[in-house]
C-alpha cells in the first residue's frame, strides 16, 4: 500500500503552487499542463484539450472488468482579490482560488498516485479535470466534446470542500444536493409617447409594475407548499423623463429550484404571465429564460454507496438538506449516475466561507479526500 502520509508533503506543495498561480475559467493552461505532467509521470494515458482546457487521465486496472468510474476535480479560480496574507497567496492580482479547486486538483492527483501504484482493481478509472466550474459550464463543454463517449463512466463522483462541516467529515445525500440556477429577462415593448396623451401609447411602466407583482405570486400559488423554490425580481430598467412614457422596460431576476418539475412549472408560469400582461396592456413581452446550471441531483444508489464507502475512511453523515448554491457537476449527473460529495473543511472562522477573500483550502483534509477518491474507485471496480 502507498503510504499516503509520505506523499502528503509533495501534494501540499503542489496545492500551494496551484494556489499561487490561479487561473480563471477556460484559461487554466498552466494548471492543466502541470496536471498532465503529473499524470504522465505516473504512466497514465493523458488526453488534453477537451472542452477547452479540460483533460482526462486514464488508468486501467490489472484485472479485466467492464466497469468504469469517473472521478472529477475542477481547476478554475475566481475573480477575487485574495486577502489571506499567506506565504502561498495568489501572485495573480484579482484572481484567487477562493473555492478550493486547488485542493480538489491536489486530492485527485493524490488519488491517481495511490491507485497507479497499486492498480489491483477490475476496470478503468477516468480522472476528469474540468475547466470553468464557476458559472461558465466547463463540465457541459467537456460533455459536448464527447467526454462520456470517449471515456465511458458508468459511475461519476466529485468532491467539494465544505466549510461549516467539521474538518474531515464527509456528507452527501440522495436526490438534490445543490440548486438549479436560472435567470430571466422580460423586455416589455410599448410604443413610447407623450405622458399627457396616454390614450395613444401603451404604458410599458404600468405593464412592468403588474408583471413584477404577478411574478411574485408564482412560488406561493403554483409550487407545492412542501417544495422549495425562490423567484426574485432583481432588476427593472426603464424611463428617463417625467413627461415621456418610455417605449420599453426591462424586468429581470433569478429562479432557484431543486426539482426539475418545479423548475419547468415556474418557467411555464413566467411565460404565461408575460403573455397575459402583453394582452392586457397592449405591449409586447419577450421572455429570455436561461437555465444556466441545473440542480445537482445525486443518484440514490450512488449516494448510498458513497456514504457507505465514506464511512470506511472517515466520519460520514447524511446531509440533511441541499445547498441553494449551484454546481456544474450537475451536467455530468444528468448524463451518468453518480454523487456529489461534501468534504468538511472545519467549523468556525477557519477556513472562511467559500468565495470569501480570506478563504484557504484546509490541507489537513487532503488525506481524507485522497482516501475517499480511492475507496470510491476500488468499491465500484472491486
Ligand atoms: Zn465556487
Ligand atoms: Zn467550487
């Protein structure tokens, strides 16, 4: 067995090197090159340039077997100025690993080292390093470029570090674990005219006011009371002069849901209400509805497997509820059964919350993450 403690100093150094050299989504050239170099040194076949800067390392077990598993880490940083003052703080102004993806890379490379040293499993492990998780859909980009056709995975797993959960504790849940994030924009078009001659000009301002009120009835009236959903109108733009009825007004906002049926119902209601407002106020309402990240839905069997496997490496618990934030591993879970798993970073002030300028990945949990990745692969490829 590889002595994980012996390789940890190396992995901590690698994690901090990546932390010092953060790269934004689809620009992870140095990070991806570093990962490719590490994987090649282990003897893995490496396939680069999938969905931009994404790459996959392939490790075949020494025993034959049809099964395949994908383990995923994200590589991108955030456009935030780091305020940790750590010796390994970002050297790139305005760019920062504030979501711990540097730790995700180090844990998955650690797992590749351990599994490559002792590949006594039946089947194939695909180490998936994806770009652009932070809002740009790097996972979708890899899928669109044939990720799962080229590298079959009948199970996929991803770990995300989780401040607020005790350090080293592992948690997941069947079903929804992260929310869907949608945005909408309704352009209300009237005609524009003199404020003193309203009979000649459809009033886009009044239509917008009615639209905002009606949109706020959707969650209370069209969503079952036991389901969670949020619809917030966050923007309204229109009008510039006291004596002009403007020709158009824009209303925008966001929708967060955990169930695709609820998501579909809300989108349909926005469409219907906008059409009704158009008729009632003699304006045009053009809706743009963008489902940019779907809900992250764990396969129940894969999540149960993940919890049972996690209990063999650390304290594992069933997460009581999903988080309202979103994650583009959701696109991979739409394609293949699997689970998204939280790895505790610690409670209290250290580390700071994700996306906070004082955040830093807790290196003390690297070992647990490596063990979990390895155990998930070995369990599926037993
Ligand atoms: Zn993030
Ligand atoms: Zn993240």
